[in-house]
C-alpha cells in the first residue's frame, strides 16, 4: 500500500493537472499581486479587511464593479490571511503555516480523544514552536483560524470525523496534515483573495 506521502504527492500532481486545464480568472494585470500558489489582488474598493471570492464569480468585481457573495476575513481569520500573505513567495512556508492553523483549530474547535490525555501538551509545544519559527501572531480571543471553504469543495464533517477517529498523536497530526493540504489546494484552485488598502 502506498505511503501517505506518496498518495499526497500523487494527489498534488493531479491537482496541478486540474489547475493547468481549468479556465482561471484573469483580471486586470495592474491589480495582480501574486498569481500563485494563492491568487492575491488589490481590492478596487475601500476595505480594511481581506476578502475571499470564488474565482468563478470574481470577474464581476472587475467588469461590473459589484460584489458577488464572498467572505470577509475578520477576527482570527484576519491574522491567518495576513500570515499567509506575508509568506506568499514560498509555497512550502505557506503550507506549513496553514498546517499550524490546523493544529490551532484542532485545539480550539475540534474534538479528539487524543487531546483528552497528557499528549495535549505536545501539541501546545508544537504550536508555540511553529508560531515562533514563522513569526505568526494572533491577538485577542481565538475563534476560527482556518479560512472558509464552501462545502461543495471540502467536507468539514468528514475532516472532523478523521480527527475524532485518530487514536494516537501521530495519527492526529497526519489527519490534520492531510486535511489542511487538501484545503490549501482548494483555496489555491477555487478562490481569489483581495487585499485591503493596507495590504498593498
């Protein structure tokens, strides 16, 4: 049976093929900040928050100057997207930071039998180690640190179930890694992020 690393590598290779074949949204080149792995653009409207749009709907912003349904990234998500934006030049760092967010989310919002034991201390240490390594900071109360993903692209209940099924810390870390890698790829493929004025 292939290892999780090989399966993930094959999945990422397939995702690359999908991205290459998919018709991607191309707005005016003047507002493009970064085209990959996540697409960041300057917002053509006044905003103090990052906004997350489906690429299939974002063209309305550029052509009709209207705002289709979207997510405004406030609260803890504001710190998450800033950390990702600050590291947009390195996909490896971005993935590690998103994995860090998955670890934090597991402590805040998920249920895992593993974390009802002394092993929770190991996860706390890992989170603080990674936050220091990548210079990631959150202020105020923590709520949702992972970015929103529409259920048509990612099953959050299935992800939560995989965390509950983990019977060891190694299994839990693996489930979080697999889930955050999948979310990362969906966010790269399906969404575009518009930066606030201060993000320019």
